[in-house]
């Protein structure tokens, strides 16, 4: 599988980074955590408990889009983590990128809140979880986005993603995916 990008999306606390890293390892793909692409001003704002607005997100989404382009341009396979909460954000990332697939990690607010409360050292604060759900635009069928329920084990989530990627119409050669189990 080469020249393809898989964007792992969802609200903060749904497991994007963990799942993204495990999936990238399983696929022998490049991993990019979208949090690392945020401009300094965004990180400072979020670490003070203030949610980002569309204006704040614009340069970040451009960086994510450019990372996807770079992966495709180098004929690599990449797993990129990016919340992609609104359709307009997903559309921005799709601009100029033809071989891209979004995987939505879907979970209930209670489960997500528990996860965020138990982690330390992340700039996303507990009280911002609700703001993420408030702006979330659930993917529509016409967007052709893979949706995965996260209320299961990491191995089950990765297995489901692998199976659905193999069936996904936008990505071919999915048979190249390393089918080894992830230990989590």
C-alpha cells in the first residue's frame, strides 16, 4: 500500500494518537500526530482551557493538508491524526489530495470524558471535551468515511480498521497491510 493517507479523526480523548500509532506500526506506515502540527498560539490557547475557533484552526488544517500531500507525493503510506470535527475541516484536508481516507473513532461523551480525566500532560483540558462534541459534525454517508466504535479493545479497533480499509473504495492495494496483531 503506497501513496495513501489515512486520517484518524474524532474528538479529543477518543484514542486518535494511540490508535494512529498502532495502525501505522501494523501497516509499516509513516505516523504524523496532527497535534504536533498546531502553531504555538493554538497550543497556548488550548492549554489555558480556551477552545479553538475556525480562524485558529485554519493554519493548522493547512499544515495537515500539506502533510497528506507530502505523503502522497512521495508515494508513501501515512497515518495522520487530526480531529477533523467539521466537514469543512475534512474538505480542507482533502483539497489537492486524492488518495485519502478518514477513519472516525466514535465514542460516547461519558467514555471520552473518563479517558481525558485520566490522562496527564496533554494540552486538552477536561472541560473542553464538551466543546469538541458541540462542534462535531458527524460524518455523512456521502463522505465515505469509515466509522469505528471505540468501546472495545485496541486490538479490536485496529482489526476493524484494517478490514474496513481493505474494503474501502478510495484505497486499493490494501492487501499490503501487515496483518500482525498489535499488543496493547
